[in-house]
């Protein structure tokens, strides 16, 4: 397999900038998810790496070799699309073996590779069945098999589970990650589904309007969002944004929220006066009898082991993830205490996170 290196790659279609200049490295054997909503540029970026689109600027290196302007067939990659195009008149065996036949491999070698790959994907029992009669999950495995059988340097996947129902998708998410572990393949996976990305990827690139907002490990992105966009996109429910007064000095450890002093991780930079937002995930909020941010219970959502309690405060709705055995009534006055070690601070004008000890992973809060 191979390292994929993207250096200052940008893509424009006339006046429209589909992908802003960005750089990142996918290490040998790593699984990267390009995550973002429809139209954010993730598929365009994948197509440039595949050789299906040429970048306007920048370089793409595969295993240290510059492949920026090489055609897709010269890059030794395998592409799995959302709408997997299988040959309906062929059985599973012939579908999977077709790329090897095109490469001129001998029939015994094709047979061996197809059977090895089918066993890996647990579809060896359907090799002689026609693909047109297969269920969606099996058809997806055949499409994956046709990519894997080539033994390429890397795999590029564009929302390959998008057409499957929810139950099949959850099964295939586990299987894809297990498959990745077994074959140690360098993989780039495009998805708009944060749960897929968090469950499978070693690293995630969160994209927005052609820009990579944050690149890092799933836990880093969840715990230390680099922007309000990332904080809002990752997590269910997403981060609560609570207004606070700006103008902080390096070393500050509290902010003012509606006249209430809230402890925060130590601020590591000076912040000019302006509108700011305190980011608190629902699971980092507890009830308190004394003080805290006061509000009234607006609604509850029972989730089995816990519940999401929406509290109407002077700054809007704040959601807390609380134990399911607590009972609330509509309009009940409650106090919310925020876990000072797990809070993020953002400048509303730019949407960017303020550097704090929490963001640096060494909270003193």
C-alpha cells in the first residue's frame, strides 16, 4: 500500500472555487474520512486524488511519486462509487474477475485471487450466483471485491453505503473497518454521515465550502473542535453555543455569561472585545441546585439509558444529556452547571476556536 500526499491542491470551475488550497497526508495503511455536507467539495477532492479531475493548482503524490497529471488508470488505485456499477449479465465470480481479465492475468491466477477475496468478504458461497438477484448488502460486497481483487496501492470510496438502508449500513460500517484492519489498505472514504466517519476513520478531514476546517483523529475533533462549524457538525445533539462577553487576556480562567461567572480552561491567547460563544457538549452539563445557568425545562427526549433535556434559558435552548431516571415537568426551574474542564471558546465573527489549555489537551480548568 502507499502514502497519499496532497500539497496545496485547489480546484476551480471557472469563477467557482470547489476546493480551496489544502494540504494533508494519509499515512501508509491509514483510513481517512472526508466528512461534510453535500456540495462541500469532498467528492471533488477525492476525484482529483483518483485522477478523474485535474487540480487547478498543487500536487498529488502517491507513494512518493508525483501523479498529479497522470490518468486514473496509471495511478494504481481502486475506486468504489455510491452507485456501484456491476455487470448484470455476469455472475459474482465474473464481475469480480473482470478487472484482472482486463489486466491480462491467467485464468488460474484470476480464479485464485477472486476466491481469496470472496472468502475475505464472506461471499464465497454466492460466487456462481447472478448479481441481479442479490440483496443490496451482497451487491456492495461484490463491488468492494472487484476493487480489492486488484490489490491496488490505495482505495478511494465515494459514499459507498449511501444507497443501503440503515440496518445494512451499520453492518457494513463494522465490516468495512474490519476489512481495513485485515488488509491494511490506505483508504480515503467520502461521507456526509458523522457516525460513519467516527466509527471507521483513523483521521477525519471536516470540510465546509471547499475548505478543510479541521484535520485530525476522531476524538481530537470531537473534544477539541477548531471552529463553531466543526463543533456544530460533529456530535448528536451538537455543541450548545452559549453567548458570553468577549475581551479576554492570556491566562484568564472565567467568562461572564449573563452576569454569572463560568470557569473555563485557561485561555492561552489575548482575545479582543467582541461577541463570543462558550461551547458545551450536552454530556458535559449537570444539574445544580445552587447557581449555574438558570432556565426552565422545555422538553425531554427519552433515549433509554439517558435523556436529552432541553432547557429554555435567557440565551436560548440549552440541551443536557442526563440520567434517564431523573424526572422533570414542563416549566420546572433548573440550574445548569458546565464542566469547566471540557468547555470550548469561540469568536463568533470568525467562528474560530480560542486557544485554551483544554484545546491543547492539557486542561488546568
